[in-house]
C-alpha cells in the first residue's frame, strides 16, 4: 500500500486532529507519532535506521494510507519523492501559538531525560534525533520560530501548488475534502490532542 497523503507539518500543528479527519474521510489508517508510541518495539528500530540513512519506508508505513506528524514531518522531502503520487498537506498554525504549545509539551518532555522511564529510553532518544533533524541546533524561542517559518517556506517552495494544501484545524473540512476529492462529512471536524491528552500519550509511552 503506497501512501496517498503525506503530512509535512510539524507536531503541535493540529496533526492528531488531521489524522482523525483523514481516517474519517477514507485515508486511513493514518500514521502518527501515537502509532510509534503504541508500536514502539517495531517502529523505533525502523525510524532509527531511517535516521541513520537506511530507511525502509515500505516497512514503516506497511498498512497505512496516510501519514502526519513526526517522525514523518522530518522526512517530508524524501517521502514526497518516494511517493510521487501522494498529496502533501502542510498543517499549520501561528508560529507563536505553535511555540507555546510545543514548549509546554514535546520540548518539556524530550529535554528532561532524567524523567524518561527506563523502558522508554530508546523511544525518547529516537524522538530527540527526529527533532534534531527538523530543528538542527535551534533551542531558544526565536531560533525555533525561525526554523518553523523556514520549514513552511521550504515546503511551499518545493511542492507544486496543485499537490500541496496548507491547512489549519480552523479551516475545517471544506478545503481538505476539496483537495482530496471526497465529500464533506456531516460530523464536525475533529478537535483533539490538548495538552492534557498529550501527557496521557506520554504516560502510554512510559508504559510501553
């Protein structure tokens, strides 16, 4: 099964809502970091290989029709080449609100290795490397916001307009469904993965 949709947006840009939305309109299962949490024993080594320059995308995405969030977002450019028929979605939000969200969730967790439970150390190390691939040496708020803007500009420059949708959760169903050529569901667009939900996912990682 080849990926039909690839998410290029960083985590904390509505990627969990987008995952649920894509699954609802027929592009599931959708790969997301939550899949790596729940299937870390199989997924973590595969992503470590990808980070080392030996990706096996067929194995990583076996059974998935779409992929969003990290680790996918750190490999968006080569994935766009590997799956040339796939549509690209750049999930987005304001840089300030993104930083506020990621600094209180992902960064607060990954930057505190003393809190990592022994059974999840390999997973956290892999995630740290994924973030380094996206952020480089950026650490401060200003540096990370600059990376965020540069990333979005790079995606927009590299992907032809007809293949790319820039989408915010507040945009809801209409542009997403028009872009993918499917009917608009009657149900509201998913709204999920608050800070509280994020830390519940981290608890799941602790227990994996």
